[in-house]
């Protein structure tokens, strides 16, 4: 169980999470549903569509988290 962890994808977050998750639950909750859906969908289609669409979705998710956190502080 320890070899399959990676840091949360959100900026400034070092929480270690399982490999199949993109972000820790706290940060993931800040990502709008539409973007969450894109992340999940592009991840499922990785083998077909490659990393491009997935990387785009991740970039949008990270930006959404940064904006949500910036707005809160
Ligand atoms: Zn996080």
C-alpha cells in the first residue's frame, strides 16, 4: 500500500494520496463538477487519446483549486 502513493496535484499541497486519485479529497472538492468529469473521463481514455487531453483537464483542475483557495484567503 505504500508504494502506490503520490503527492496531491494541487499547488502547495504535499498530501500523499493513492495513485488512482488526482488530488486529496479537500482539494478535489474545490474542483467544479464539469472539470472533475473531464479529469475522470480523459483518465479513462488515456490509452486511446493519450496524455494531452488528460494534462489539459489536470491543468484546469489545478487552476480551479488555486482560484478557489485564492478567493478564500
Ligand atoms: Zn491536496
